[in-house]
C-alpha cells in the first residue's frame, strides 16, 4: 500500500463509463441531489458501446422535455409500454415458471 495517493478532486458520485446505463446513473445521481457527479470514460468519445450500436435512451414524462415543449404524459408512457412489451414482461403479470430438475 505504501504512501497515500494525492487527489486533486473529490466527488459525491463517480460513474465509470459513458454508455446508456452509466449516463442514466449519472443523471439519476444529479436528479437525486448530488451536486458533484463525475463521469469517467477511457475512450475518445462518450457513449460507450451504445454510441456505436444505435442505442437510444427514452425518459418519458421528464421535466427537460416538457421545458423544451414536448408533449408527454405518464399515461402515454404506460400505454406505449403496454403495447410494446410482451404480456409476461409487464409488472404484476404472471410469469412462466421452470420446473426444477431433480438430481
């Protein structure tokens, strides 16, 4: 372990990577009130594999979209998800069960 490392910055949250999941985590940290969130990315561009796979992020009914004039609602988001997701993926839906294999 040796000598203590010297740090030149402190943060409330450090997010490693900048793909869709990582940037969503960073945004959530900020929205939950953490004033200093740092995103670390090793490559020369943000986005991780999401940036080359055509990945998109949809955050329905958010205040930034509303401020930009977008029309959206929680009801619209729920209707879209009910139409788009398989019945077994919906919250509260019964899910298929797998029989346990006996040894």
